[in-house]
């Protein structure tokens, strides 16, 4: 899959939720994971993730960052920040086109995204459910949706039981020669 993504929680307060989210992010190929203003670290001194929920030991496999504020979260050039929030003005996830380079951020368990974080978001999306989901579950749904749409999978059949089209084979480009390119420029 082309592009990259990261995911984090703004104001997380439960080690189990961050552990579950970072494990899911690792499974889907996150470039990094993060927590902004994590209450669990600031107040209790507990580790950021709980080994029972992060069974893949993500923090040893994928970079994990802790930021003091929304302003501290770095934005690589061309990257878009996507807030995941229950908000009437947010785009429903099934209608959202994921950016190739994205940083996803969810609000903590007891709070929504901070005003500071909302101001940084280029897009706001929501999962169309009847009520709020667990923060780690919401993150998993968004990452699955991204993977499904950007993963190069064959389209679903129109009818149940129909054959699934073969996934298109990856096409490699030919070799690139700087010398040949330079000769072509001088000939033009």
C-alpha cells in the first residue's frame, strides 16, 4: 500500500485502550503511534501501554511518541490530520476518501478532541453508529476502512456468492537511468 499513516489519542486515560489501539495500528502498518496529554502517564506513572492489550509489543516495533500538546504533534509535508469524532458536521466514514499521508487522532475516553487538536485537523470524520464506541474500537474501524480502500483489493462482487475478481498484479516500472535521461534532454 502506498502512502503512510499514524494514529493517536488526544487525552487518553486508560492504558488498556492505548495498548489495544497501538497493537491494531501495528497490525495495519502504522508508521508511528502517539498520545497527546496522556493522563495515565502524567498522574499515575504507569507505562503507556499495558502488556495484556499490546501483545505484539508494538512499542518495540513501531515508534511511540508522547506529546504535551496538540501543537507538538509534527506534521510532515503533504500530510493531513484527520480527527475522528462524533460531530454533526463531520463526514461519515463510508463517504470519506482517506489521504495517502494521514495522521488520525481520536479524543480520549472521557473527552472529545481538545479545541487545540480540532483546530489542527484538516478533516473530521465520524463512524455512523447509534452511540459512542470504545476509543480503541473506533480507531480499529477507521484503520480497517483505510486498509480496505487503499490496499489495492479487487472490488467486491455485486451479488453474494459471485466469484471475486483476482487482485491486480503489481506492475514494476522499468529501470531508470540518469545517463539516458540526461542524453534525452540534450537531444531535445
